[in-house]
């Protein structure tokens, strides 16, 4: 059974259809890329999946359970991890503490007023940081990290609730090209091992074709193509959309 | 500006320079603790301070009391009751004052009175007008000098009744003083003039009057007469809007405190004529005691005294007289000795009532007028405090046993 | 109907007066993000300078106009002085520190004006034309009211033209939306800020001078006007000039008609309006949601466990505090008691303001409700003191939970002002319910129980409760809840994305802060033996804010240091000088310049630097 099943999703803003009739599914351990030119509806689609936006119509199911219209934190509770296009971390905390907060929330230990946090889930946090190669920086303030490191921290945080699905919005935006593929390779290794499904949007076609198992192409709110890298490369409509819109591989 | 502390220090230095005299008298000065809202309400308290400074100087020049000089240790409460209470503690415990005195705001006065009761120390309030100070919350150790809100209302009510106005409106700052003035005035006037109606009231927040709207709202009630209890900046705003809009034309106005120089002066050439007010006709008093006070004050400070100056001055003389009668500065002896003590004030003789510890210092009642582009009081008369107080049995009922 | 028309005109005139002050404040805030507490002082200076000029000028209208313009220029000049010597140095400091600096200026200006112009109210003699009126619908309408009615929209128009038709205005608008972008474009930001501040100050001064025909220059007008001006600015939407005019209209008209229907509403009307507007429109009438300020992250410091040295220092201070009664006299003891109460009060505000990111301009509400809770328990329920000290935090906490439900949905200055609105509503309720609360005369006779009547015993009790309360709050900040709270502040987006219910967390923090402040209030009630509405006054709220900012928002020791420094300074100065406001204000300004991160914050920074070097 698929981890995520999206059926006939619709969303309009003031009469403009942003997403219209989008359906797809993601299997456990699968890495699915959602691409399309600017304004294609990727972000809208993403924000409906993570709870930031409520769809006008359609159904989103996680492990067969309906999560349509749930608030972001409830979506997260169901086992969905997230990273943001512009990194969002807790700047007044260390790298380890960032992960600890996610772990505390996952284990429902937030409403504790007495026990010092430092002793709670520190080992688990370090293990997660180790996975993303951040263990050496565990005691640094998140506010002073380099951008690539922030991205890896976000990944560790997103994995803290042992998610079934990882939603990554433009995960490599703002990174140097060499770092981009490395980050996504790391993501792929981690998620495949734990059978975590990944859905990500991405501008960089080298990243998309390099790591995605399957690719969805959105244009003007509609799904126009679906398939593996070779199939998408060969798809005439995709070529038309990208060439027509002037965007090329790797462009920004 | 002449500032108290400097003169106070100079005074102290003067005494230190003549230790022989002090030693000859075989004692240290009597220490009077004094607290007031010097920074919060300077318009009243600065002249008030000059008043007590003059009195201290005069008392000491005349040899002091019980053979000892007097000395005032003064504190600024910043208008905050809790700070006043702490400073009272400082005066009591660190400065070892023999008694406490002063205060302007009723809530500060009541707080210190309660502190005095708790600590069994004498407290002589100067300015606070709250009736509660000597009635509902009165106690053995608390005395109050000035005519209270009840007395102010009572002094005006005879003339108010003579207006023979049927429809009254009131405008009063929205706090205890204003509420109390309106309450007593309504009650006393209704008793004196059956059938009188109060057809409207305005309660501007202290210092925040929206004068135009207030005046229009009062006019809307079509009153025959108006009771005003606003003062200070609010009064200036109110009078200006009222003058321009013609609110006071053809209407009697009874106004509490407006004849006091601190509130009359800012009205300048816009002082409305014919208002029935309580106050202090400093430019036209004829009484020799009062004139002597004015001369001495002018000689020292080069300006005319204000009502605050009178209160400050009388506060000291009333305390000195109480101490003289008690023959001691022991608190219990003073609590026994103060009641009945008679003292001189710029307004004439007054005494501390045994019944409720209210001072019988009165005030002037008269009409406002314009003279040479300045406001003044005419047709005034001095009303002794004794004549503006309720019957003894009524007072007894209000005072806790 | 005639009455309605006249009252409408009166309201319009009042609206213009309000707008003149508020427009300057909103322009300054919009561009510089400075919460300029001294705006009322500039208004007061405008009135006094205007008085000095106008009493010396001929009395004709053209000379009056000239005098007003000259006053505006003069206060504009004072604004330049203020901006270049003080504010410019602290733009990079944590948010709201400028508020502390301008508070110091307020104190200084009060004494300076008293020294220069004396204590008496100064009224400008009105020439005939200023006393004249026009008969409209059978009623007299003051001519000057009509002048004011015209001036408001004229100033609005002039500002609009200035902002839309000039290059300077374009830059100002750009800076209002994105400060960093303007800086990146190579515009001399310093000059821009200075000129904006001068404009705002000139508007304030003009407002002060134009208040003269209707009243007097007096020493209370600075604080009287500043709260109303802030309310207008916030109701209109921060930085929105048109919004400020709209809000002025709304408030002035409601006031003009409100006092006819409900004369006693004067105490609370403007704050009730603000509360309603903010609950319905969290960014004011015409305000836009604030853009996430970039680079703010750098300001947020890590909260690390206290170092060994700091722990030793704390322990030593505690021992000293325990032994103090053996040496201190009764007065010193009462000052120390007050300081302890202040420590808990400041720590409670810091809890929500620092880690919680929710600055409050109305924290005295909870302090006061605690005090009243204790007083009610003692006087009406005749409960013993321990029960009163339990009632105090419970009452305050319950009210904080109730009001907090609305408050925590807002952010930034809007949130702070909604707390102020609620505090003023609570204040008015206590002030007006004379039968129950004694009104402004307060509730007396709330003295400690016999076993704690000895000041030393009461001091030890206060010490125990305040230290325990402060340490408990501190402990919570190191516990998971404290991390969740900081998470909600650092990034609400991320916090929600890791399953945190940020609204509930913030509400819990707000309630806890209110509860702790309530305990402080209860102790204060017993320590002073009385309770007054002043416990809930704006001044009291400002005290809390000053203590936290003085100590440093970003350190846990900050509020403790700030409370001790501020109350210590205040109490000492009150005893030694008449000019305590001048000295205290100057001290605050110097401290702000010397310790831009707050005393504890800057010391900690230097300490860490020293250790890393």
C-alpha cells in the first residue's frame, strides 16, 4: 500500500485555479520529485499536503487515513517530517537542542516543567545528528551555522519523529551545486534504509534526475506527466513546457 | 527656583554653626517627618513647600517649641502610595522623626494614616480632602488640617441654594474627590432646596478632559446651574470651551477650589465672572494676620502665596501648637494632647477637634471676578471650618469606635 | 439633530488634535521601529516652547501660525539632537531597548521643564479671534475647532504628498517596508532616520503648540498624551499615517458621543476601543502583518546553564540576603522587601518577554490583580495571610489565562498594546467599583498575620517566596516547556512543523507569567498594608519593562539584575535629591549606552569573550 495517496486535489485563489485535479501516490521508501515551471502549483500542492493550506476539494490520505485539512502539527503527528525552502530552525538553541525539541514533541514530553532538557533524548539527538554528519557541531548555536549545515540540521529534525513520509520543499535552494547532490544522496540513503517515502520539489534538474525514483510534472495546476527520469526526459509535453517557459536544466 | 533642600540644609548648617545655643537648650530639634507629591503635583506642592519652610523659620526664630527647635525632614512620594509608605517607614525608623505629616493625594494620605495606625505614630495630614481620613477611616493617631470635600460642598451650598436654580448639572473628575463632592453637594442642596433636580453629569478622567464634548454634553441637558469640581489643567480647558460656547451665560456656576490662586491664575483674563467658589483671595484680604503672612512670604520668596502655601504654613503651626499643648513629643501624649489644641493660621485661629481630629481651618467663599485682566475673588467671606461640619452625632456614627 | 452635528464637529476637532501627535509617532515607528516613549515629552516641550514664543509675538493669526511653525522647527531640532546623540547608537540593540532609552529621556525632560518653566500651569492668553465662534445649526462652534478640523486632513495630505511625490518620501516608504533593502541600495540610512525623527518630533511639537488655545502647558501633558497617541497608532496600524487619521476619528467621535450616553466611560473608552479593534484586526485598521525582520536571529542568544562563577555569585547573594535582616534597619529591610518583590515581578515579565517573545506593556494587570486578590481574601473572606498569598497568584493566573486567550494570537507591539488595553480595563474596573474596591482610595489594612508582623519575618517570607518563584520560572526555562516556548518564539513555522501547539504554549507561558506576577502583587499588598489602582497603572507596567530591559532580555539573570539596579537606584535617589527624575533618567540613558544588551547581557557577553580569548 502507498504511504501517501492524493486524489483529485483542488485549490483556487480568487477564481484562479492553482491546483486542479491532481492525484498521485507515493510508495514506502520511494523518492518522488514534484517539478514544474514557476507558478505551476508546486508550492500550493505542497502546502496542502503539509496542512498549511486547506484544499477546496479532493482527499489526502496517509497510510489509508484521511488527513485532509489537518493543521501542520497534526499532520506531523501522523508521521510526516518537513524541511523548508528557507530553513527554519531554532536560532537560540544549539544544534543538538534543535533535534531534542523535535524528539521531546514526538515523545510528548513538551509539557514538562521540572526536568532539565539537557538530559532528555540527548543520545537519540546525537544519533540523528550522526546520521546527517552533524555530530561534530552538536554544541554550536543553530543561529551561526553555514547554510548547508542548516539544511542537514533540518533533515535531522525532520527525521526525529521517525516519519513515514518526508516532505522537502526546494531542499537544495541556495546551496552550491556540489553540495546539492550530496545532500540529496544523503537523504536518499537515510530514507531508503528506513523505508521512508520522500516527496520533494526541486528546481535543479541534475538533482531531480540524479536521485528521484519517479518524477511528477505539474503545469498550470495540472499533472501533465509522471514517470522515471528517462520517461520524463523523453516526454514531449514536458519538453514543450520547459522549453516554452524558457527554463533549462539546472537553471534558477 | 528656590528649592527646599538647599534652604533646609542651610538652616541646619546655621544651627550646627551655633551649637552653643542648641546645647544651652539642652536638646536636639524636634523632627517632623513630611511626605508629599513634590514631583507629581508641583503646581500645588512647590508653593506648599515654601509655606512650611517659612513657618519653620518663624517658629524657630521665636524659640521653637518646648524649648527645642523644629526640623522638617521632607520626602517626595512621587505620587505613589506604596513608595509613600516605605518613605514613612524610613522617616520613622531611620530618621527617628517624632511624627509624620504632609501628603496631597487622598490615597497617599489614607495609606500613611493606616501605616500610622499600625505603627502607633502620629500623622497630621495637610491637604488630602477625603472625608474618610477623619471619618470612616479615622483613628486615634490621624489628624487632618484642610476642609474636606464635605466641608467644601457644605460651604458652597448656602449660596448655591440662593441661586434658586431648579435644573443642575455636575462636572467632576472621575475619582474619589470628584465623586465625593458631587455626592455631598447633591445631598446637602436637596435638603436645603427641595425639588432641585440633577439632570446631567459629566465625569472626565483626571487630566484628560475632552472639554469641547463635555461642555456640549452639559449644555444639551439645558441646566439652570452647574456644579464644577474640576481643577488644574482640566479646569482651564473646561473654562475656555465653556466661554467660547457660551455655556456659562445666564447660568449659575458653583465651583469647588476654583478661587485658589494655583487654579485661578492660569485662567487669566478668561476667568468667568460670578462663579461661586471656595478659594483664597490673596490680593484682597484685609485681616492683619493674613496680611502679615503674605508680607513675610513675599519678603522671603518674592511672590504671592498660594493656597498650598497656606496649608504648608498652617500645617507646621498646627503641629507646633499640638506639641506645645501635649508638653511632649511622645506619641501617646500627643494623641491625647492634640485634640482641642488651638493654633494660628494665616486665615485666623483654628483648632483640632476632639470629636474627629478634623482641623477647623476654614476657607474663603466668594465670587470670581476679573480685575486688570486677572482673575480674583470678590464679595468673599471667611467660613470657619466649624460651621461647615455635620452635627456631632452624625460624625460620631461615621467614625469607628 | 443640531446637537449631533455640533458634537460631530467637536469630535472632528479632537480627532485632529490626536492625529497631530499620533502621526509623528507612527512615522517614526514605521521607519526606525523605535517605540518612542518620549514622543509625549516632545509634545509637552512643544506646548512650553510654543507658550514662550506665542506670548512674545503679536496676537494676530499670522503671527500665531508663525509661532506654531517656529515651535515645530524647534522641537524638530530637539528631535535631531535626540536621534543623533542617543537613538542612533542603539538601533542595533535588541528590540525595545530604544523604548528604555526614551523612557530615560521622559524622566529627564520632566525635571528640565519644571526647572525652566516652573511648576505653575502656563496658559496662553487667547486673542479675540481664538475666542470667536461660528453659529452652526443654532449652536456655537469655536472657530479654533474649525481650524483644527481643517488642519488634520491638511497634515494628512501634506504627509501623503511628501511620501508619494518626493524621492525622500519614496525612500521612507521603502524603509518602512524593508529596512535592509534600503540599506543595501546604498542610501544613507542614518540621514534618513534622523530626518524622519525630526519630522515626527516637529509634528509632536506642533501638536503641543496647537493645544495651547484650548488649554495650558502643564507638567502632566507628556504622559497624558503618550498613551492616547500609542493607542491611535496601534489602532490605525503601525506605520500607517492614513490609519492613524482613521483611528483618531474613530476614537474622538466615540469619545464625543460616548460621554453623553455613559459619562463615566471616560476612564476606559480608548482602551476598550483598542481591545476590540485588535481582537478583530490583529494588525490594526490599516496595518499590514509585519514582515519577518531579517537578521534578527543574531540577537537571540543561547541559554546556557549558569557558569560555576555565576552560581557561586548567586549563592553568595542569597546568603547575604538571608543574613541581611541581622544588619539592616527596618527601612532598609522594607526597601529590600520591595526589591525582592520587584525581582519576581521582573522575572515574571521576562519569562514571557524574553524566552516567550511576548513583550507586555500591561504586566501590572497581573501584579495588581494578585494584590487585589490578596486584599479581597483578607478583607471580605477574612482569610488568613497564607490563604491570601495563595489567592493572589490564582486570581492573577485565572485572569491572565482568560485575557491571554486573545493576546497570544497577536505579535510584537500589537500584542504588547493589547496587554496594555486589558490592563487599563482591569485598572478602570478596580478604580470605578468604589463599593468593592474603595476606588482610588484603595483597600487599607491588609497587614501581615501576627506571626509575620515582624518586618524581618515578613522579609524572610518574601525572600523565600520570591526566590522560589524566580528559581521555579528559571527551572521551567531549562525544562522541555521552556524549550518549546523558545521554539515558538524562534520560529513558529518550524515549531508547528514539529508538532508544537504554539498558541497553547504561549498561552501557558502568559498564564504562568501572570501567576508569578500575581504572587509578587500579593506580597506587595501585605508588605505595604494596602492596595490601590496604581498597582495596575501604566507606570507600574513601565517599571517592569524598564527592569527587564535594563537587566537584559536575553539572559536569565537579566531581570534579577535589572530589578535590583532599578529599584535600588530609584529608592536611593528619592532620598538624596529633588531632581531624582533627572538623575534617574540620565542614569538609564547612560546604562543603555554602556550596556546595549542590558547589564547582565553585556556583562555576560564580555565574560564569554574573555573566556574564549
